[in-house]
């Protein structure tokens, strides 16, 4: 096992999940329950399965598509998501549109 890869993956996913929808959902569910262990086991199991699906899919794709192309596609995907989130906040003149209630 590559300990450097293990630690790098752990730190990356741990930091990415802080304040994420998954963590907020876990806090909300735990706040309405008196069984935090059950909430922990349920949410951590879901994260493990989702990560397993991602790892298997990535491993399968890397057998067909070169790693450089996968990294490029992932980068473009994140760029598109970021632009889609920012686009509605910008006017055509570049100023920020005030939030509407």
C-alpha cells in the first residue's frame, strides 16, 4: 500500500467534505435524533460506498482513457460547474447583481 497516496487522498477528501452538503445533512439528522452513533454509521457507510463507486469508476476509466485526459476532463468539469455557479451573479458589465429576497 502506498502510504503517501493514502494520506494525500485522506487529507484531500477530509478538507473537501468540511462544510459540505454531506456534513450539513449529517448534522441536521443528528440534531433530530438521540442516536448519534446510528447517524455516524449511516453517513459514513454512505460516504464509503460513494467513494468506492468513484474509485472503481476512475480505475475502470483509466484502463480505457489516459490519465492525462481524465485529469483534463475532471478539470473542465469543475470549471464548468464553477462558471455555472458564478454566471447568474454577474451582469453583462461585470458588476455583481445584488441578491433578491
